[in-house]
C-alpha cells in the first residue's frame, strides 16, 4: 500500500470514528453534558448490585458491563432521543449479548 492510499484510509477511518463518537455519544450520555456519563451510571448500577465479592478478572463482570451498556441504549430510545441507529438494532444487540451471557455463564460453570 502506498502512502497516499494509507493516509486516505486513515482519514476515512477517523471520519467514521468521529461520526460514531458524535451520534452514539449523544445516545449513551442520555442528555448529560458529561461524555463519560454512561460509564458512571453503569458504575453506580454495579455498586447497587453489590458485586464487591466478584473478582475483577471474572469475565461475567465484563459481560454485565456491556449488557448494561446495551440496555441503557434501549433506555435512550424510550426517551425518544436516539440518533445513531434504529431501535431494532438496539434490541438485536441486547439479544446478542443475552445469548453471549448465557454461553459465558455455562462456560464458567463448566470450568469450575
């Protein structure tokens, strides 16, 4: 790949990432000015669930964080503030993460 092609590819990639950050950033902050609001809300939910005894390296904890992220994306749709993707896509993501969670829990159980 010649330099010109590489830099065109890089530019296109940066443009797409900026657009994703703009549209999904709006959806995930749920109206907050804090671009990190989604992470903070999920942190608060995890504290409420009292997962203090769960080791940080437990893959189920990572799955739960991503699942909650997708659940919050559906919550944004309820408020009618979605800008980045259709509601069907959000439910597809949520369903996908539900099945991934089911598989992960079975996998962890079989590894005990």
